[in-house]
């Protein structure tokens, strides 16, 4: 086992907190399940994982959690979302992508979006994410300063997208303005322990070559990721080919954007040559199975991507097209759909699905030295899932229960950097009642807009 | 609104119970949502649905439920499951159908199955089903007498499959024995208000022509459904064609089995001529999206089936291949997958998904005059879903929340035939702690078998 080896001491060491759990699935080493283990936390980091009986002889803490029917895993890394869109959950369903955007989402955004919308929408999303086990998220939306602010308050780990789009918005008036405000935000959070930034050009069809070239230069200089929607639908690809005589992937290749810094989201339209090209350039792919199905965008060939050794992470997309931010459900959908698409039931087995939902996301965000697995030295970004209910019993292998049988309400506790953000289903840094009230107020405003028309 | 019209009386009528709910989605009439309505229950049946303010002037009851943040819908009809297989949940995952059956499921069944296994396994399944809003289930398994007994004790509505298979089992030694025991069970429950029976020949590849012919005769005579796995995988179809020079559907057609009594489960392999044939004979189809994906069986063309006006119901399949009996999740998967398969985001909209999970199942089972929608005169088979949480807010349309955002733990209350079987998440007819203990004991026995090998 790849545990950190510590110098043994005859005396018992006092630490910040200890979690004793029935099972721990650390994701690293792969396919490992520890039974009756303890996880020792000190100064926000994982100090050691060791058998409970050994732990009692070695460590003590004023805070010890006994989770006798629970499994600990790394917190989920939701590698693609538009958190503030939680306020548009269920506003429009059962529509194709462009009709959904043109007739419902964009009109609402034009009328509603401001700092408060993004702050309160992201707050609602963070409440939902923490309550469903997400400890890190990768966001793309307007007013990223508002998203960063509330993420900081909540204590969740976040990669804030420095949005870039060719159209003016309430956030910025042109590409220079988007870039300038983005760089300012990156500067502001540069040394923050939980908040980082990524460039977030919306999509090839909404961002022109000029800003993409600038983003490439800055991303390399600052060593931060580039988060983009790519090959989401066949229309996107065919229109690009007819307009520019090349696919969006080929265009990004020409612009020098295919690299380990690229986080390419959706990717439902891929031929074998493109998969080879993406693998050669170590591009990260984010699979969003529920959004892709709901918008009928297509099937991401996850089995082929994994076979090509591409880093595939998992994202929920925004709640307006999902309609939740539930990574357990997303992992479940991903594991099931990949088998059906590959016509092979052995594709994307449970352990690989969990790795996609955790470590692979951290890797895409450049955070895998910090989070994504439960190993000594990493941040204590941890969730506890209670498996002792009639929906998950009996248990032959707790990993199977996590991926195939459990639901978000079984996530009892969440820690980020050692801080207990969800304690027996109660949020400790956010006021859930005021969040719910705000959500209802915003829905009344949005309905007012549509009723006026 | 198609409400029952009652003779008005100046006096207030006393009834068994009244549920006042924020929303009621009755499924019939289609695409209807009542807001701030009351549902009046008397003698196990729905007496009336009417606005809350009118209800207060017309009815009174000692039992009034105020569900101010909830939506009422018909209870779910799980139209295909193998309830007792809950004891094999997660025993083997990430394997193709025949390897999963031959190497894991069938060996376990050979060693374990007896009356107690089925009784306690079905009890675990019923606990799970009630806790996730299922009020009726259509079962297929050995020892159907045990399943009927515990369903009766729990008070859930059940269609018990009279299993038929060419192989001997602990339940019956040959096809005559299967048939005889089945008919006896049907006779026993013939007049039961909640338990009914259906013939359940396992699949065309496991039941020969003789017993299928007998089943056809008896099913027509007794007017009960025939529940069968059909065209589940491409191997099933291609092997049948190579062995018998006809597809399983064509064979059932020749045997006279294609009729409104037939409940054909899975149906992932269908060409346009077969869809036409099934429509002409009013065959009922049960879609099991999660099982079909998990076993990589294929994609049921739900969009085409609905366009052909075929009655399509929804089933979870057994927990060994799902791995839960969660109809909310199944409905979610069905609605998403159908859009992706049809490459059309408007296919299987939320209201149709809910109808598949309720009324269409009742219709397939021949129970649509009794259950499947909330209309006056039908049995009070009702569930309440609380939508007031950070995962479901804001609410533009509660139907969207049911299908796309809610989870089983939000189902707070369940009534079957007016009896309150789940009361604020507590089961009223089953002992959940003993059920969980039994599940663990059985898993230890099953693990013992595999460890011995």
C-alpha cells in the first residue's frame, strides 16, 4: 500500500481529527478497499490511513468520527458546470440544444444576469454540490467574481472559469474586457488555498481566433487550464466544416490549443483520427452523460477514449440541462451508458467510474497533487456515504453500491481541506433556508419576464 | 377537468382521510397539474380531487395530511422485476448477460433458492420499493407463493409471476409441475384485492413450444397476462434465427402469443416490421433502460414504439442487474436515454415518462381500471414527493422536478388502496431493522458458497 511512512514514536500523537470508517476506497492505489480503517487528518491534510486498531495506538484527537456503516471516498470533482444556472433548473426541458439556448436560456440570461444572480445561484449550486458529495467544481459563467466570492465563503474548492465569449454581456463589453477582468480575477486569487482559475472560452462557435490566441499565450504563461465546450453536437461540427472547411478540433489544433492544459467538454462527435490526435496531445476530456442525453447531443465514445489512455473526467453540466448537480447519479449514468455505447458490459467498471468522478477531474484541473484521492499528503477532501439501508443491502463490494445503488441523501458528511462542511447532512458554512428562499424569489422574477412577453 | 361529479350536499361529509397537497399530477387527464388541491380518500378509493378551499366546505376527516411542499402522483408500477434477487444486489457487475447468468447468478440460485430466500429477498425488495414510491410490481421468480405471501403482508399491490422454465428447480421439477403449481397459486389469490397473477415463461430460449402453447390457452381462459423476456440481446435473436430459422417474435407469433395479454420485456432488438407487428397485436412492452445499459444488451427504440402507439411501461429488472429498484431513477434514465437514442430532445418528455412509470404499467397488467392514475373511483395508490430542497428548487414546473431532479429519499409518504404504508419515510407494515439483518445474513451465506469453491 502506498501509504506515507511516518517515523514511529512510542508516544501517541494528537491530531486535528480522525475518521474511523467501515470502508475506505482511496482511488489510489487503484481497485483498493480498506476495511475497518482510520483516516487521520491534521492541518487540513491527510496524515495517514491505517487499520483502526493501529490508529488507536498511534493517534488521538478531540474529534473522532465513528462511521461504522459508511464508506469514505475522495470528494467528487465536478469538472464541468455552470453553477449559477441552478436558478434556471427546469425552466425549459425536452428541447434540442440550440432551441433551448435561443428561446429560453439566452433570453433569461439577457434579462436577469447580474452579480447577485450569479452569487445566489452559485450559492444554491454549492449547497446542492456539498450535499451530494462534490468537494471541487470547475465553473464557467458570467460574473466569475461572484462565483469565487461565494465559493470562498462556503469553503468548497473551485476552479473559476474566466469566461470569454464574442458577445457583450452584463459582465464584460468585448473580448479585451473579458480578458482583462479574467486576468484581474486570477491575480486576486493567485495564492488562495481553495480557489483557482481557468480560462473559459465558451465554445469554438462563440469565440473567434483572436481571443483564442490570446488565451493560449496567457494560459501557458500562467500555467492554468483552458476550459471549453467542444464537439458537443453534430451541428456544431458540420457548421464549422461548412463555414471554415475544418472541424473545431482541427481549428484548435491549428491555433496550438491542443495540449494538457485543454479541458474539452462533451466531445460526442469524434472519429478515430481525432481520438488519436487528442491522445497524442494529452488533452483532457470531460464527459457529461446526462446533459448529452437530455439535449440529444450524441454519445461520447468513453470506452474508446479510455482505451486510448485519454484522461476522461466527469461533469454534470449546468442544472438547466441536467437538471441537477448530482455526481453520484452522473457516475451511475456514465457507467451504464458507456457499456451500452460500447456494446460491452465490461467497459467503465465501477472503480474506473469512481476514478473519473474524482482523480481524473483533479488531473484535468491540474490539482491532482492536491486532491482527487485519499493518500497521505493530499488535502482532506473527503466524503462519507452511509450504505446501511434497504436500497444498498446486502453489500458484497461497497464500490458497487457507490456506483450502482446509492443516492445523494446517503452522503452524510463532507470535508474540504479538513473542514467539516456537511455534518450529518447539515451544511456548516451556508444558511440553507435563506438559500431556498432566494431561489424561489429568483424564479418569481424569471417567471415575471416570461409572463410579460 | 375529468373529475367525478358528485351530488352536492349542504352537510359536510366525513371520509377516511384527506390529503391537501401543493400540487397533484394525476396522469389522467394528461399534462394536468392541479395546484393547492385536495385528494379525498374513502374505503380505499379516491372519492374526489378538488381545490383545497372547496374541500374544506365539503369534506372532513380525522386524518388530514397537509403536504405544503409536496406533489402527489400515482404510485409507480414497476412492470418488470425479480424481487427476491435483491439478495444478489452487486454480487457481480460489469459483465455481459450470459457470463453474468452462467457464472454468478445461476450458480447462486442453484445453491441458495428456497422459500425463505424468496420470502426474505422479496421483503427486502418491497421495503425498497415502498420507500421509493412503487405501489405495484410485476414479479418473475421461483417460489412465487413466498413472494405473494410477503406482498400480502406488506400491503403492496403485486402481480405474481407463475414462473415457467424448461429446467427443474427447487420450486418445480418439470413444466407440468410449474404449470400446476402456478395454477394453484392463481386459484388461491383469485379474489384478492391486491394480489393478482400472470404467467411468467422466462424467455423464448428457456421455454419450449409445449409449455408456451399451454400457457396461451390458460392465459386466455383466465384472462391474465403473459410476462416474458423477449429480444433482450442480439445474441438471443441471432441464435434463435440460426437454430429455428425464425426470430423469437416470429415464433411467438406462430404460437399465437402476440396479443394484448403479452408483456414483452426488454425488446432492445427490433426492426420496423417487428414494431408494426407488435403494434397490430397490441402487445405491451416493458422498457428496462438501466438493466439494458448495464448488461450492454442494446437500446430499446422507445421513441419509435411510442410513435407506433404501443403501450410502453417501465421496469427496473432485478436488483442484481440494476442495482436498485428505484423507479424515479428508472424514469430519469428512460427519459434521457430515449432522447439520445432518437437523436431528438423532444422524445419522451417528462409527462410521458411519468405515464410510462404509472398508467402504462397498470394497463400492461390489466389493472388500469384500478390503479395507475389519480382519478375518482380508482384505488388510492398514491405517493407524495417533497420538492422543497436545494436539489429541486426553484420550481417552474413540478413535473420537471419529478423526472429530472428528485431522488427516492424525497418520497415521504405512500398509500396503497388508501392504507398509509410509508408515513414520513417510516414503513408501517414491515420491520426495517429485521429486513436489514436478514439481508446481511443471506449475503454471508452466499459469500460462503463462493469461498468454498
